């Protein structure tokens, strides 16, 4: 089996609001989406959003609302260090919460935002990340 990540599913409070947020970020919504399961093509990986309570029931969780740090962040790797604050600013303008502003660190520039449903996203730039001709991350 080839190791890969195909689908990231996020449970959200309001699917329509979240879909509008991601579309405003410029992410293409898949034509096969519907009101309770919206998919975004992220170049070989799909981000799907669905109602949080339905997702919890499907995963056999009795409690829908969690608390504290979930231990997961989705990451966007920028092509240039100046893109990090630009992407963070755009997300905040669309309703995200800035968790950590673009900050220079030992390996590049990084910052975090939480989307309108509290999911953590990192926006980062590092010289070490490489992309192929099709803009796929090469690890």
C-alpha cells in the first residue's frame, strides 16, 4: 500500500458558512458536494466539511463538543515568506481567529489561525520544503 493522505474531514457547526469561508480563500468546491458534505480539491488531497454532530455520531462519539487542544493542525506551506502574513490576514478578514501572527523562527516563518469552527491551521514558509512541477509537496 502506498502511504498517502487522501481526505481530511472536519466537523463544523454551519456547513454553508464554512463552505463560503473556504471558497473565499480561493479553494475550489467540488461539483459532487452537497448541503451536508462539501468537498474541496486541494491538489490531490480533499478537505471535506460536514455537520459536527453528524460526524461525531458517525465516529461513535457520544460527546460532540470537545475541549482544549485537539492535537491536529492542517498546514499550508507558502512559496515565499511574505505569503505567510498575507494568507493569515486574508483568513482573519474572512472570520478566522489569529492564534499566532507570522513569526520568524529558526526554520522560516510561521503563524496560526483558527477557522470559524475552531480548527487549527498553520501557515508556514521554510526553505527546506520542495514542490514538483505540478505544485505537489515533495517529502
